[in-house]
């Protein structure tokens, strides 16, 4: 230090100390402001991350709701498909039953018609037989079976009876 008078030296020291104190306080204030800014940026960053996570959760929940909706729609379509298939199966069974009934009625009508035709051609209806054959019976005498046919029947009967008993 140069040789200066004592009050000047004290004044310079005080000024330097005040300057150092001011710089230290300014530095401390800047550090505190930097810390406050850093905390504010950290809070903003945390809020942005929280908003991003909430948005991702919203999208995830929306995806889950869409998947649930599609799953329920698929289940409803499957139930409706099964109901339609069951209804078509019932209609098919009813049609088969109707067809079977119609075929059975046709068969019964054919059998009845065949029996009527057979009866009409053979003349087994008593009223018709007497009416149509009355003139023929009066005109022709009744014929008896001949003796050889009668002998065949009497001879064959015991043989068949013995065979059936054995």
C-alpha cells in the first residue's frame, strides 16, 4: 500500500469493504434469484410433466373405454348372431316338420287310393259285388273245386304242421 495518510487509508478500506460487501450482497441476491428462478422452472417442469401424464392417462382411459365399447359391441353382435342362428334353426326344423307331415299325408292318401283302387278292381265291396255279379250268379251254376285241388290241400296241411312243430 502506498503511503497515504491514515484517514484516507481508512476511507479507502471502508470503501473497498463496502464495495466487497455490496458485491457479496449482489452475488447473494443473484444466487437467491437464481435459486428462485430454478425452483420456479422446476415447478413449471413438474406441472408440465404432471399435465403430460394426465393427458397420457386420459388417452389411455379413452383407449380402454374404446376397447371396452368395441368388446361389448362384439359381444352383442355374437349374441344377436346366435339368436338369429337359433331362430333360423327353428324355422328350418318347422319347415322340415311341415314337409314330413305333408309327405306322410301324401303317403296315407296314396295308400288309401291304392286300397280303394284295389277294392274297386277286385270287387270286394259287398254292395258292388252283389250288384255286378247278381246276373252272372243267376246265369251260371256254382262251380266246386275239383278233387285234385282238395287232395293237395289235405295232403299239404299235415306236412306243414309237422314242419312248424319241429
